[in-house]
C-alpha cells in the first residue's frame, strides 16, 4: 500500500457522504461569516452527530435532483460505539 493510498483511507474514515432531497435546507461551513454549519444526526436516533463541511446540488432541474453533503464527526458530540 503506497503513501497516497494510506492517506485516502484516512480521509474515508474522517469524511462521510450524506445525500438529501434538493428541497432540504442544509448549510455548510463555507456559507459565510456568522452562519454556522448544520449538525445532523445520522441515522436518526443513533446519537451519531456530524457537522456539514461542504455540499453540492446535483441534478438540478431533473427529477433526481438532490444535495450531496460531506460531513465529519461534530465537535463536542462523542461518536457512539460501535458506529451505526
């Protein structure tokens, strides 16, 4: 396993992907000063909270439109063990 592969594994462990309907109002860290990112519990009821780092609207104008979000464990919320 090369160095680049090892780095990719670390990224995969840290970042998670979340797909939500295009109509969901969700915000990330890049929204601007004074606007904090959203914190989401995924899956619902598990106690696993994530902070939205970035998002992109995909398929806009098509029936399959959705928002794709990159999330990381939220600071101040310990992750449950085992992870859901």
